[in-house]
């Protein structure tokens, strides 16, 4: 009996079981969480591991780059605001390590424009903190389902007002249309959110 594997009658079955076990292990999706908040990072890594993912954490951009070369994550969650380096620059640096890497950035309500800059650099989506494991995985799945046309027409950058409007709509959708809950997530008063929603969407 090989340690960790059940006793199998013949060599052919043993070989098949061994290879299958190895393939199952290596097929686990690798995901790295980059955040200087150790409590948030450790909880998120634990939650992702509980969902059968191979998860690890890094506390700084420098640590994340070193881990990326060694761990080779398929997906990375990056907090945009960290001491010791820019989360936006880290998005570019990680994609230089592996251009196939998928990156979701975490931001605060006051940093939406920064999040949009990260998307232009190659991140697949952004979420407002605090975000849980299910929300983060859903963001990756949404990005995987999105396909771009072969030759997209050049687009101008959206106005900040338009970015804010789209972000509010996204948060409101995530909150199931509950304005009070959306206001709490956005960190603004309920009446302020109602006033913003009463306006027509800004022209892109």
C-alpha cells in the first residue's frame, strides 16, 4: 500500500489510481490573495480553501511577485491600497509573470476611478470591500463568461460620473435592489443614494 492511497489488487489498477490522484490534486485551481490586512487575508484564504481551491496569501506587492513565480496562481485577488507598493502596478507586474493570469481587484467606494485604471491594465473585474469568497469567485466566473468581439472599435474612457453610476448599479444589483443595504456597502447616506438613483444615467 502506498501511503495515502488504498490497496489495489493489480499493478495496472494501482498505476491508474495513482495517476488519477495526482491529476486530481494538480487540477485544483490556484488562487492567491494579496492584501496587507492579515485578518481579512487569512479569513479569505481559509474560505477559498474550504471551497476546494488551492489558496495562499501575500501581504505586500513584493511578496506577491515572489510567490507568483513560485506558486504560479491561476487567479489573484489584489487590494489596490497597500503600503510598500501600488496595487495597480502589481496588476501589470503579475501579468508580466503570466499573461493568462486572471486578476480581480478590491477597492473602496472612493477609489472607483483607480479600479477602472486597474481594469485597463488587465484586471478582469473589481469589487468593493468588504467582499466575501463567494462574491470574488462569482466575479471570476462572470469574467470567464464574457467574450470580446474579434476587432472591438476604439472606445474613449468613460466619464467619472458614468463610472460612479455603473458602480452604484452594480452594488445595488448585488444587494438585491435593497437601497438601505447598498447605501451601507457604498458608505453613503440612504438619501444621498436615492438622489443619485433619481437622476438619469450620465452620458458615457
